[in-house]
């Protein structure tokens, strides 16, 4: 067993515009774990943002301030992420869902609109299915509905599964790892015959920069890299318990969650945001869901609103205005508040 070395750093936000907008960083103890979260001023109904796997609250910086003008925005870091507790050996949709129930009841203290990116969207779906009195509506931001279920996840659409296995193999020991090794051998297919890889010389350069930072700032999350997307990725990885990804690989995560059954139980309004995706014979689905997955969601939840946005998987970071616009239109159409 081991603990998150960054858990005690909660409480300080260094981004000026976030501070000026009235956000504060806090921790909530569920009775079992500490959940780190950032909360804005009470300017309206509650909105809870749930980052993707490996993500931290900072991934939402481009949308937090605009959204906070009409909502009280919470961004929660789930167990295994950021400054929240690490729980090696205990990562499942059920345990994460229990955390969310405690958080919604005792930190948010009212029904909320939940917007989750990627695996954060699966958490939002779990909450809608199991905690209907605490959920006003959900936004599934390019969530891997159906594609992140076994055996499909491992045997057919295996690109993401292989990526998580790669993470576990390369940086799976949180206290004896070189984060630059995450990029060693990592492939991104761009066509059926061509892939992109990070050059070895850049990995070596990044390794030196990371080691230098760790020597000069022991006990702090890694803050190196340019552009900002790389800096944020490395910071997020440095604060991430790799056993969370290992739970996807060995199957522990799937306890307490059937995607189709969960969708059937949802009674609140649902917005499905679908980012770009591709499919290649060797890799399967490169993305979170394909058109058939989207159609199946709408079959199971006929009232759901579907919107395709041409963007990277993290829509809120790459197309923040479209993300905000889609949510505002959804709220107005569904008359949520």
C-alpha cells in the first residue's frame, strides 16, 4: 500500500484568472478518502465537472470562469487523481460512485448537472443511474460508452486498452519511474499505414528536464514542458496513481457498471457530446465511441440530445466555446433550471 504524496498540497490555486473569478481549492473527506476539488462562487445552479482518466481540475481552466457566471462550478478530482487520495487495489465504478454520492450529498449539498469527460462521463452516467435525486442532468463528453466494456475493450477496440497497458508497463511504479518513459514506443495512428511517434531525442530531453525539476523541487508535481498541453499532461501523470489504469487492464474497474442497463435507468436529461474518431483494422476504434455507439445510446435514451463536435477527445480544452455553447443550449432546450 502507498499514499498520494501530493494530497497535503491542496488549498493553493496559482492561476490568477481562476483566483480572481472567486474559485477556491478544498478537500472533502467521504469517510474513506479525501476528494480534492475546486469550487467557484454561488452564482446559480450546481454544475460538477469530472475530468478524464489521468486528468486534474486544471484541464477545465478554459471553461471554468465563463461557466461560473451562471452556475456554481465544482471540479472534482476522483480517487487516484490530482490531490485526492490514492487507493491502490480499490478502483471500481462502484467505489468511485460511492465517493461521488458522499461528495454530492455533503459538499455540493444539492442536485447538480454533472459533466464528465471520457471516463468522467462514465462516472456521470453511474451517478444518473444510481443517484437520481442528486442529479439534475448529465453531459457525456466523448465518454467511452460501450467501447470501454469487456471483452470489446481488450479484444476488438483495443487502442485505448493497449495505451493503458503501455502506461502500466512503462510508468507503473509511482515511486520509481521516469515520466518521460510514458512516451517510449507510444504510437498514434493517423492513417491505415502511418503512425506518429515521439522522437527518441525529445524523450531524452524531456527526461533530463523532469529529473532536473524533481531534484530542485522535491515533493512537488512535475511542472515542465511546452506547449501547455504537454505541461498539463506531465503534471497530471505525476499526480496519477497508475493502479487506476491497471484496474482497467485487469478488470477491477468494471464492478457495478453495465452501460446499457445504466442508460435504461437514467431518468434525467442527457447531452451526448461526440468528438472525432477513426477506426483502423490493426487498432480498432481510435476514439471514445463510433456512430453505432451513439445510435445505441439514443435508442436506450430516446430523449437524449446528441451533438457532434469536430474536436480532440477533450472537447472542453480544444473547443471551449463550442463546449459551453452546447451545454447552454441543452439547458435552455430541456429547461433544466
